[in-house]
């Protein structure tokens, strides 16, 4: 694994912990999940109030978190592809080496010349008087 991969892994772990801390530190105005049951749709999805520094920081850290995750995915996919290519190249080299060490058997005869038929010799005639 490359050094960049391990650096991104360390950054990823710190971003995970920092993002959890930021989410836990945010002011929960509506009472969290318990407040969703009694709220109206207007208060649940309203944009009342400006975003605080912690909310802006949380968005920024989340964006960096997703960029790091994307970069780690690309690095891992690239390393997997190079491992597969090298395994295929190794198999190809071994196959070529086996084919070079074992020469192909030569076929008997000269197959480049056209086939010539030789006429059959006539059977020797036996005189009629000599037959037993």
C-alpha cells in the first residue's frame, strides 16, 4: 500500500471522530427524534435562524469526509486493478516459458511437396504349365 493511502486512512479516522463530536455538540432545538412526533411540517422543515458556526463547520467537515472516502475508493480500485494485471501478466509469462521449453514434435515426411502416386506394379505372371 502506498504512503498516501495510509495518510488518508489516518485523516479518515480523525474526520470520523471529529464529525461525531460536532454532531453531538450541536444545539438540539426540537428535542431530537422525540420532537418529530409532535411537530408540524412547517416547524420541522423550516429554515428559521441562521446557521451557527458549528453547523457550518459540520457541513465543511462532512464535505472533506466524503472527498477522503472517494479518494480512498479510487486508490483501492487502482491497486486492485494493478494486482489483477500483474497476476495475468505472470500467468502469461509462465505459459510462454512452458511453450518455449517444450518444442513441438516434428511431423514425419516432407509435407511441402505435392503428393505423387506411384503406379502399382503388375503381378508377376506365372506360366500355365508350372501351376501345381
